[in-house]
């Protein structure tokens, strides 16, 4: 029998507008909603947990590690370090451009990226630190990849990294996610220039 403590936090039931509505439901109504959502089976109704306990577990108590799985990690320094790395990598790629066809467009696109991203990095980290405190540790920036990795390949991987790892920022912090969106847009704009402007 699945215990209610094993059920992940429910953000919303179809018939309840918000967590306050769930708190106002009786134990039977909560069980019916849990059954409807497939969280418990009909024969699992028999439980010695009282209404307050059930409500608390369904609405208020996040499952241990849920924060890490779903939307936040306790250490965002890896994410911010990658943004710093991308600025350095773009600058080095920018300086390594040679006189082949399309090199000026590539040189300019990379210059636009490393000049533009720094303001976004500065904004997001200052806002983060104003809200959560100073970030103490950053990863060491290693730019040796510029010798072996194609510029377009690097920026494609960067876009994937940012979209996957942005979960270190709480979902409700839309003010921070808006800045991350600007960085993602800049990465794709740079990719457009690298691929199609010659």
C-alpha cells in the first residue's frame, strides 16, 4: 500500500483552484481527488491518517529531494560558471578567426556575443545574490576546448546546457528566468549569425 508520504507534492487538482481549496476539503473529498489523480487506489482508502495529516502531505510537504529533482539545486555556481565560460570561449573563438571566407561575419558575431552576455551574467548573479546571498565558489574556466571543438558545436551544446540546467533557479523566480531567456536568445542569435551570415 502506497503511503501518502510517498506521494509527490500536488500542485493542483482539477476540481480545486489552489492549495487553500484543498485545505478546506474533508478527508473523504481529499481521498476521492487522490484516487481520481491515480495517486491511490480504491482499496487503499483505509488509512489511519487524520485529515490534517493528509492535507499537509498532499499540499504542503514537498517530498525530500523534490526541490533538487524538479526545480532547484542548492548550488547554482555550476550554472553561472558555464555562463562565464561561454563569454571566455566566445572571446577566444573571436580572436582565433582567420582570413577565410566569412571570417569577418564570424568575428563580429562572436564579438557581439561576448560583449552582450556579460551584462546578462552580471544582472542575473547580482539579482541572485541580492535574493539568496553571495556565491562563494565558481568552477575554473578551461578554454582548451577551443582547440578541438567547433564554434557552432560549442554554442549548440551551450544552448542545451542552459535549457537543462536552469532548473537550479526556482521556478517561481521568473525575474531570473527572464534574464536566462535573454541569454538563450543571444546564444541562438549567435548561432544564426555563425551558420548563415558569410
